[in-house]
C-alpha cells in the first residue's frame, strides 16, 4: 500500500507491505517517535492506532515545546 505524506513541506510516498497502516506505522517509517511528532489525517489529529488509507490527506508535524 502506498500512502502520500507531507512532512516538512515536502510530499513523499511511503510504501507498506501490509493492508492496514496506522499513524504509528507512518511515524516509524519516517524514523520519528510519537513523543516528538504527530500525524494529522484529513486536517484532524490521528491517534497512533488510527487506520490510514491511501485516499487520506496526511501531514506529519514535529511537536514543538518551549520553556
């Protein structure tokens, strides 16, 4: 399954060898931790176990913290 992902202003295609892909799978494929990044699916925050489909609009955003 191929999922189009927008990350840091660039679109890329991630390929998975399974039928069900989750938001956590996307973060892992990009080498990111769910502690420091999150997935937005169709404009809304996706939980780690939320299923992602090829037609979804996916954006990965790094979490920013300040002190």
